[in-house]
C-alpha cells in the first residue's frame, strides 16, 4: 500500500482518483485546508512519509486565464514548481495533470507525447510552463495530459460539467447550440483514474496522454449523448467557434494519441462512445 497525497481532490478527476485509489492510503486535504497558490507544500509533505503526490489543482477557466494571466501562472506554473521541487527534495514522486491546450490545435492527426507543444492561450502557456518546471525538478515525475474530461462530479468553479448542463437543457426541452468545428478526445474521469493508477504502480515516470480512444467534435459528442439518453429529438444546432466572436484562440483540433501505455502493458482506454454509455448509466443510478 502506498501513501499518496492528492491535492485538488474535489473536482472531476480528483473525485475519480479518490475512488480508484481507495485501496491506497490517500490523504486529500480540502481546498480550505490547503490552497496550492498560497500554501506551502512542504508543510503537507512533512506531515507524513508520502510515496507519491498528485496535483489535480488548476486555474482552468480559459477565458478568465486570458484576462488574468498572472493568476493562471500563479496556479498552473509557479505553484506546480514549488510542489514539484518540494517533492524532489524529499524523494517523493510527483504527478501533475496537464491538458491538450499545450498544443496549437493546427494538426490533422492526434498529437503524441513526442509532438512539440505550441499553446495559443494563456491557459495553455501556463500549463506548459508547469510541465517544464516539473521536468526541471528531477526524474521522478509524471506529466499526464488529458482532453475534454467528463464525469459525474461538477467542476468546483462551476458546479456542473458541460455534459450535465446540456442534458439538463434537453430534459427541460430547451435548445442547445454546440460547436461543430472543434475536435478533441473525450475522457471519462473514472477511466482516466484507472490508467493513472496503473502508471503509478508501474513507476512509469515521464509524459503520458490519457484519453478515451477516438476523437469527435463537441457537436458529435453531445449528439451521441442526447441519442443515448433518449433525447434524439432534442433541439441541437451545430455552430462554428467563430460565431461566438471569442478572441481566445482555442485549439481547433486537439485530439491526443496515447502511445506510452501499450508498451507498459497498460490496457488502452475504451472508446469515447462506450465511455459515454458508462457515464449515462452511472448518472441514472
């Protein structure tokens, strides 16, 4: 049994990780007890002999990051640097969760772990900075990128997930407009957590992509969710990202390829369509 420190354990990924790691000795302080930006990670790390520390905390509202880049870098880069260095000083393995937004989004095939980043948003730049600073801290680190995470626990800064929001609209008979020209790799949080656990068990340090298999647009994802949930006749309109008149240059194509798991003997995650089935079943239970 490993002793694992989990920071940011109340969001989608953190909640899924707590469930997946239930057989381990996990300490997950609430945000009121430890703020990654203002707090000193050494205080937490010196409280017990940890084997692994996982950082799920982030400032991830993309539009707000663009307006307040200082806050984005404080949470996604500088705080990660302090955490990673504190772990390295104590010979504790460190994991931080990153994002598909570290890529430019101009590719025509899924990005691999070896592809060069080129973020176009303050959020993406701050997350890439966190990756680079983590690598600087030493070899015992995991950098795990994901894309379009969905699960049955709302994000702490919103109280809901996008998929919950649009399903609620369908249930109320309200129309939904969804972007049809942005492609990503949906990721079901419990499946993500299972792969993370396997990486920890394998001590597979380095950079990894963890997503469900396949890719789709946000419109295709929501259309599939509506069909599977019994709302095939719901009002769903495909729109372009440009129609929002949003100046933030989000990646238009950010599907991720998972190339590191198979060589480690870690099973590939199911396709996103099957993951959506599992999510909807859990949502109704």
